[in-house]
C-alpha cells in the first residue's frame, strides 16, 4: 500500500480536505456534547434544589410537632420525579427523621443512617447526584433535606447526542467527500497534467509537449513557466543539433586534412631520414678513412676532430632512428592480447646484456600479473625503462634494479625501480618530453626520446605513467595498463 507521500496530488488534496472537515466536525460535536452535559447538570441541580426547598418549607411543622408520618407524606410527593430514587429528612443532630425510596430492596437502605453537620450543597458521584438543603423555621435550622437522584437521564441524553452526532458526521463526511472530489479536480487537474507532461518529456525526450493552461493562479503560472522552459530547451536542442552537425562536418574535414598531413609528414620523414642518412654515412665514412688511413699525417688535434665528427654523426643517426620510431607509434595499430610481463622482462634484459657486462647488478623481479597489452610495444616500454635504470646506475659499484607490481585503487601498478642518481622532482614535468634531458650528455649518453616513447605507448594502452625520485637516491617509474586481468 503506497504511503501518503507517494500518493498522487489528487488523493493528497482529497485526504487533506476530508481530514480537515472531519476534524472540524468532530470538535464541534464534542463541544456541543460537552456544553449540553454541563448545562444539563446545572439545570438538574437547580430543579432538585427547588424541589428540596419546597419540601423543606412543608416539613417545618412535621419537625416542630415531631410527626414523621407527615414528613413521609411530604417526601412521597417526589414520586412524580422519575430521576429521584431516594430522599430523606434529617434532624439537626443528624438522625434520620423520615425517608422515601422508590425501589428499596428488603433489608437495604439507600440513604445514610445519619447525616453530618452540612446543611446545604450538592455533589456528583459516578452514577448519582446527592443534594441537601437546610430546613429553617422560626429563624433556626431544624434539619436537612437529603435527595439522591440518578444520572441515567444524562447518560441516555449523551447516547442520543452521540447517535445524532455520528449520523450528522457520516452524512457530512459523505457530502464533503462528494464536494471535495468535485472541487479538487479543478485544483489538482492542472498539476496532474503538469506531472504527465513532465513524465512524457522525461521518457520520450519530446520537448514539443506543452501543459494546457486553464487559469491564471499559481498553478497556471507554474504551467506557463514549465512551457517556457520546454520552449527554451527545444530551441537549445535544435541549436545544439545544428552545432553538432556542423561540428561533425568540420571533424570530417579536419580528419581528412589530418590524414593528408600525416601522409605528407610520413613521406617527409622518410625523405628526410633517407636524405640525411646518406650525408651522415658519408661524413662517418670519410672521418673513419682519415683516422684509419691518414692518421700519421694528422696531428692529435685533427684526429680528435675526426673522432668528434664520427661521434656526432652516429648520435645524429640515432636521433633520426628515435624520431622515426616516435612518429610511427601514433600510426602503428595495437594488437592487444594476454601477455606475461615476466617473460617480456627477461627478453628485455637479454636484449640489454651488453650494458650489463663487467658490472655487479642485483636484479629483483617480483610477481607480475598477466595483462592485456601489445606484447611488442610493452616490451619496448620495459626495454627503455630498464636501459635507463642500467644507465643511471652505471656509477654505482652495486646496482639494484627492481621490477614489480602492486595493487592500488583496484588496479595493478607496475614499476621499475633503481638505486641510481635519481633526479630533482621539481623538473618532473619535463621528464617525458621529446629531447628533454635532466642530466648532462657528457655524463650519460642518450637522445632524450626514450621516455617520450614510453609515455606514448602507455597512453595508447589507456594507462598512466609517472615517476618518483630523489637526487642520489634512485628513481621509480610507475605505469598502469587499461584492461589488465588477473592470472587464474
């Protein structure tokens, strides 16, 4: 059964009206019953007090002449009053003088044997009213009239009032229900239409729907505001669709231009690499000939210049190779599959065995969960990171290089850690830039493209890469891969 807060506005208004009208009727009936009960008691007391005063006047002679029978006859006149069940006349000292009882049972008395010194007053008991008045004669109190009346008439009167109130309440409730159901449609109807329109807009995304406006009250103003909002949304939606179509067309045009530019760049890169390689090979070859065949004719300074030409030509050739590799990464398609990173680490170390000769290196390979990746590109990542670790620990007697994985935030974070020279984290933003170097070329060889290639590969896999380091305390490179899976 739905709670009140989940009822429709139609039923909420109906229940509110019925509760309000029902509460009002209940309070009015209760007030009338209470007022009638109070006033009836007051009238009853006044009537009995009048009768008691008459009996007191008529009983003076009986008390003066000590005639109980005459007093009893006077009390017998109360039989015409159905509410009086007993009455008595008591002397001043409290002794009972004469009595009257309507339905006295044999051997029982409804009146007290003696009455105290009280001479005037009344009190209400659970089902009876007790009233007493003084009997005065010759300026002195001769006795007391004691009357005992039942309250059944009040209870019967209350029952009749409750029956009438229930009937009036039921008729009023039905009438109020009929009137409320008729009137509330004019109040709740526009709100129901507004809710239905809002539900239609939300379900169908049809902003052409409108709320019918039948009044200029607050509900009508709300409907107009809602219609204005739908008009604005419809206009914005149309404008957004037009902008989307225009943007899509521009994207198609820009994509075509970009593809053309990439083709031109690829042709240019191939041409540059081909055109540069030939002069570089010539420079390197001529310098080698000079050093090998004409060294005796050259001085030491000339030999140094020739060797410098060879070194720079080889370095420029390596730069060209790295740039070509970096440019090909954006065009090379990914071939993701389930790979074993531990095997790729071993392959990378095998490829880098020349950098490990005559060195004391402590490799620590931890547990590496399987992952989804392009095996060739992931191997290139490991080769570049491990070569950096080998390079920047070359001045340590014992190099410690660790490859492992840890779980953070529900994903696997792979890392390559070394105890090398590290770097200042203030320059970490330059770490993955092309040709960005944090150490001098005279100390550590390299082109400054390796980490840029690593970042490009990780980003193509939907992952992240970052580093943590401290000068002379080593460096750690972390990376994640999108779609890694646990090994069963």
